[in-house]
C-alpha cells in the first residue's frame, strides 16, 4: 500500500509512524534500507514504539527493545507483572512490513 510519505521525510529523522489499515506502523531508515514493523508494544499493548537506534526500537513505557528487521523482542520490559490490555491480543514477534521507495519517491509498505 502506497502511503503519502516521501523519502525526503527521512532526511532529518530516522523513523516515523504511519497508519496502515487502521494500525500504527513504525517505519525506520538505517543506512540506505527501510524497515517497517507494527508499532504497538507487545508488553501491555498500549504503547507506541517510536524511538529507533540503528535497527533497535525502544518502547517509551518500560524500555522493551525490538529488532525492527524481524520484529523480535531483544530486551524485555523493566517491570513485572505483565498486565493484560483491553485491546486485541498482541503476539511476538511483532509483524514486520516490507518498505520500498517508489519511482515517485513515495513509500510503498506491504
Ligand atoms: S508497554 Fe512497552 S515495555 Fe511496557
């Protein structure tokens, strides 16, 4: 699905959130590659992953870390116990999305 985000949006940032089929997706650029991953943290299911360092996304709530190349949690949250969220069940790994740049410079996310 083509989203109205131009590749130039990444000239001064390395990540942003787009909405794909009603769900937030974290899109990040590392080097010359783009990555996409569902942005809702699997811990409580209520925090949006928005900070990215290299290929690691960090949850702002309790610090869980995810590898954006495969959606796996690589560092667990810093609190216990796991608390159920009212939202739909979220499973690990988080769903990843392919991100390509179209000839018009717009991102194409699957
Ligand atoms: S909600 Fe993300 S680590 Fe707790």
